[in-house]
C-alpha cells in the first residue's frame, strides 16, 4: 500500500489522491478499508510532494559538434540581442 | 418578338454569369486602397486602384477580424476574394476574404499554399495532437541562446517552480539556416529522448523574420516528433505553420513557459488541502464510529445486563402465584361437587335403606337374597342383614299374602320387613 508505482505520473497520482479524498469524504467505508484507503492517500500525497522537489534546478545547453556529437554544458544567459 | 427584361432580371443574370466563372470565384488582385471606410458594423468598404482603373471592394467583419494590420488610403495591398454583383446598385465588386500588404504578397501566398497542402495531408489533425505532460521532468527549448525569449522563459519557469530542468538547443531563429537548425534540434531532442516536452520559440517579428517557422521542414520535424511540442512564435496575433502542426500553440514564448509548468506553490497548496481533507474525512468517520460505539455501550443491555433476568423472574413469580390461586380455587370447587355427589350416593346406598329400618334376608348357605316367601322352606337357615349387624335365624313357617304378587324373581333386592332385632 505504501508503495506507489514509480511509473505513475504526477498527474495520475494527484488525480488518484483527489478520488481517494472524495471516497473517504463520502464516509461509507468500513473501518478496516478506511485505514487502508487513508494510508494509500498519505502515500500518494508523499509521492506528489516528493515529485515536486526531486528535480534540481538545472539549466543546460546542448551543443552539437560534428566530431563529438552532442555535448551538454551549463547555460549562462548572455546579453540580449533584442530578439 | 424579343422578350423585354426587367432591371432586376439583368442584374441577377449577370450575377449568375460571374458566379459560374472559375477565375472570378477565387482571385488575387493587387492595388492601392482609396476611399476607405470602416463602417460601424465592422465591415470595410473601399476601392482599390492602379494608374488606370478602380475596383470596388468590401471586406466583411467576419473576414477582417484577423487582418493583423489596419488598412488605410494609399496602402498597396493584395487581396484574395471573389467577384460578384451587388444587385441593388447594379455594381460588381470584389468581396475580399484575405488581404495582406503588398510586398509580403509572395510569402503570404506561399504560406497559404503550404498551409492548405499540409492541412489536406492531415498534419493539423487533432487526432495527432499529443497531450502535454502535466509536470514534465525535463523541458527542452529550441530557440536562440541569446535574447529576451530564453530569458523570459527561464524567468517565468523560475517564478513558477524554482526547481526545474531545462535543456536549451540553441538555433538561429531567422535567416537562411534557421529552418534547418530548428528542424534538426527537434529531431535531436527526439533522438536523445532527454526531455518530456519541447518548446519551439521565437519572439515577435515581421512575417519575413518569422518565416522559418512557416517552412515545411520545420513543420514536418514537429509533426514527426514523438515528444509533445509547444509552438510559441511571435505575438498573439501571429500564426505560423508550426502553430498549426504543434501539439499546443502558445500565444507567446512567455505563455509557453506558463503552459508547460504549473505553479509549484499552487500544487503544494493543493496537495496540502487534499491531505487535510484526507485527515478530516478519516477523523470524521472514526468520530462517527466512536459515537456509534458509545451509543451501543450506553444501551440498556450494557447498563443493566440483569434487567432482563429480573424481568423474567418477576414474571415467573407472578405465574407461580396465579397457578397456586387457581389450584386452590379448583380444589374448593371439586370438594363441593364431591360433597354433593357423596350426598346423592348416600341416598342411593342400600346401607342407608337399612338405616331406615329395612333389612336384607339371604340364605345362609348360598347367600342368595330371599325375594319371595315361596323361596324358603321350614327349617332353613337365614341371615338377616340390618344396619348395624346380622341376625341368624331359622324359618319356622311361611305365609303368602293373598292377592299379592306371585313373582318368581329372586335376584333383586326387595325390602324385607325386619322380623326381629
């Protein structure tokens, strides 16, 4: 239950979380199931929060070279040329 | 004799002839605008002219709303439209469907032709449009590495999310190399597979400056891309072929940045609110369950568990009491009935007859009851039963009462007068 498939997208996860909340808010679940569903909801929210923070801010530029193919290097914004 | 026609018939006839003409039904005309009037209804009325001639024109509001420039007198333009007759005035005129400033005419026609061709090939079909990922892990941008566009995109993404991964594929966005570089960048991103979405971007410019994004090679690279592509070229009013082929058109590069990443803060708030609702829902339900349990615990069964037993015991006692009462009642009734019966029985008893003075006489030997004087002989022994005992005696003689019964019956009890005590 704690394990959320890593192939799940953020959107899928948050949609599922919304459905879970709605299901719980109906208040029709038996207690055992209630706890399971609640735990799943918490796991989904953790997964979503984690997805929001897991990416490091990283801006790179891809440079193509006939000899070396494509290389990636950090991007440093230059002065505007007006375009 | 020749037929005489009305004016309406002639105008209508000419209108039909013009309508049948293939050339006049879709024609490009160039000229200089004069006598321009923008009617308050939104329709435009004007004439176009060259050195020698005038042509009346009308462009309806539905056609001129996306014009992209304001026509004025003296402006040289190229108009596409059809020729028809305004019957009321008996005047033919050009009904303009598209109008571009002259000079851009060739590019404009090329644009229209390519658009039509690619559209008929299905490159703009909505069924080919891929969904833009909601929260892409990595974003690819195909644009100039210098200039305001990439800075704006980075600024907006930083404001919305502050942690994101952006890969820039620098290209020339105008000039003769631009189209090939843009197409190549889109293809390279696909080969590398290192981004979840591609933004193809360029700032505002003239039709010539934006031209690379109207080239077929760019359109095809976007169409073939497995990675969803957002086209963000020029200003809001500029439409390029890339916009039509892309999975999503953003009005400007900044808008593309806003479309590609949601606001992190908003998402965080959404998750928090969902978690709160999750907690509340569970608390509410467990609270309800607890209340239900409390109510059950407080029910009479749990509060006075022996109550039922007491109730039954009392009931039992009552029944017991009733039973005893009933028994007594019955007993009295039975004894009274018994008394009556005994009385009646007594009345019928031979003993009571004896008590009244009667006696029973039997043969001493056989015990047979003597019913008749004829039944005994002199000297026989008889036994006389009386109320309080027996008398043994011997027959001395017998006498018959004359005229009385001469019955022979001998086995029934007949009262016999006691002869002695």
